[in-house]
């Protein structure tokens, strides 16, 4: 099976209207980078049920997806994620998860009724994720779609634990980077010839005196990464274009 393609889904109108600042994207990208991986896509969307369903379905349609979803799993009327996950990934129905119900009732007692106990209504076959802060469980579907609270102090430890389980060892990637005093169009033909297994990027920037472009080449194959990068260096030297090697970037 191919490696997981990671996605983040950040649900909350309060982020889009700037009543709250997002903290999930930065955390997830850093956590993945520590394991040698990156996000394939990240979405910030409103608390809109149809949009949530469509976004989960889109992510699920990708090759070998793994989703970290933040927000909307509580018991208030604007918490739609549990139902939306059931629609997108199961039969559309919510089922009482007896273990989740027991955790909620044990924690809250009679105060669990009539609202908080709703958090135990989950998609069919859901498994629980332990909440390190208030014990109110989050959940996963198929061990690849992880639905967590919007509160970073609750969800971020969950992400860390999930990554430790699915990626126990860091994937090593060999990267080489340079900045050249030119426009990026001189590299187009070379970019088009890059072999499979090589990740490359071109980031141009206009300065007061000239254009500059940062070229980054990476691969899990150390020899392939260096050989591919050397082609950019050779091109620049053959054209007498000034460049700087950016070690460690």
C-alpha cells in the first residue's frame, strides 16, 4: 500500500470570521515534519453540514487518505461533525457508543443529561480517542479518519499519539536548495525532466535589482536527490548565473 496522504479539516465559522485564530495548521505541519511527512491538503470551512459532508467525502476519495478533523463533535446545535461523518463515511445514522456513554456519564453524572450524553452518538463502528483534558472522548472511523475537538489543548496530544502509532520512525528525506539570480523560466525544461521520486519546487521573488528564484530538490533516495540537484547547478554554471547554496533548507 502507498504511504498515507495526510489531510487537515478545520471546522469553525469562528475561525473564518476571525473571532478565533487557527492553531491547528501550524501544529499539524510541524508534527508531520518531525516524522518526515507533510500535508497533502488543508481545509478551513464553516459549520455548514452540507459542506462538511462534501469535504469529508472529497478527502475520502483520495488515494490512501488520513484525516485529522478538528471541531464540531460537541453537543450543541452547531456541532455537526458527528452526523456529517456518519453521512460521509457510513450509513448516515448515529449509534449510541456504549463505552463513550459510560465515560461521559461517569464523568458528569446526572449533568450528562439531556445534552452532553449526545456526544456518545457516533458513526457505526467508530473507535474512541482518549481526551487528556476532560475525558470527553473523540472518535475515529476506519482508523484513518480522526475527529477531534476544536480545542488545541485537547486535540494536539491526540494527533501526537496517533502519529507515534502509525509512524514510529521518521522517514528520511534528502533535500538540496539554492537561490539563483534569475527568473524561474530557465529551469522549466529541466523541471519537466525530473524523474519520478523527486520532489522539486521553484519559488521566485522580485527584488529591487533583479529576480531571484529558490530551487528545492528532495528525494528519499540520497543519490537521486543529489544527482537531480546537480543538474540545476550545472545549468546555472553553464550560463554563468550567480547562485547561492542554501544548506539545511
